[in-house]
C-alpha cells in the first residue's frame, strides 16, 4: 500500500473539522481546474478513523512516502490505510501538545513544531518510529517556545517562527533574528530574501538588514476583490 501511496498525485487539505485526501482518478500531476469535482475520489478522516484530533494544523509527505499530520492532540503518521500516533515524548507520557507546523530537512529528518518546543526525528526513525532518535530543542522561554512556523531556506538553515520571535538554527544554536513578535508565515523569494509575516506586519530580510513594509497591509486591503 505504501508503494502505491508514493506514486499517486495527492491533493491534501487540512481543515478544522476533518482530514481530507483528494486523489485524481487520472494520471494528472496537479489539480486540473477544467476537470469536474466528480473526477476526484475524496476520503474524509476523523478521530473515528484513528486521527488524534479533528483539528488538523499541518500536513507533510516525507520522501519515504508517509504522510505526517500535525493536530491539536499530537502527531500522526498515515500510510494510506491507517493512522499511527507518534508518541515522541514516550507512551503514557504527558500530552504531546499541539503540533502546529512540520518540515523535512535536507537530510530527510522530520522537524515538528509544537506548543512546547521543537522536536527533531532522525530519518532512520521515520519508517519504524524509534523515540530514542528524537531530539528536543527550545528556542526560548515562555511563548518563545511555542513554535508557529518552520521553513528550510536554500542554504540549509532552519528558520523557526515562534509566538515571540524569529530564530535561525544552523546546526548548533538558535540565533535570534527578530525578537518579540509573533510569526505566522516564512517564505524565501528568488533572490534569497526571507519574507516574514509577523504580528508587526510584513518584513523582508535581505541577509544583512531588516526591511520593513509598514504600509503593505493597507495597500493590499485597498485592492478590489478578485485581484
């Protein structure tokens, strides 16, 4: 089943009440807007199917074919048939916490952003989960330990957005990039600039300085709908 799961084109949607997988019935690589909705097979999964929570925050397919689902009640692995809860804190331990964001590193390791810090599961542990290969990180104290967004830039660095700051992790330590703001989105443009959406507005990082765009939100809100 896993081999099949790796080959099909998946269109995955995270919703607040369920987990939905949409699989094209043709060999198309992406959603074709000209195809009717009836040409897609839709499966909806909830806690009754083994999902830890109906509140799904993040979905990631790693290179070994598994889907990883971050929920308000922890992490699940999906092999195309069954959900497996991943107890990276150990069976019978305290609640796993909210899993808000997921990222796969250049080396294939899985990074998990939770409400209580950052977890790294080494690539060898992803096929058959081994808790001993999990490492825990804490960028800061308080809400600085609430991970909201993860993003690997092209240079291999991990950017970590939290409830109270943006951090850059290059292998050994967390460097504070933008303090005291909540991070909701991280992207990288073609020039290598990091584009950050924060509670303070839109911020651009060009590598040596922070470029703020304080009026951008107002400009976007003033555009006619549909643009």
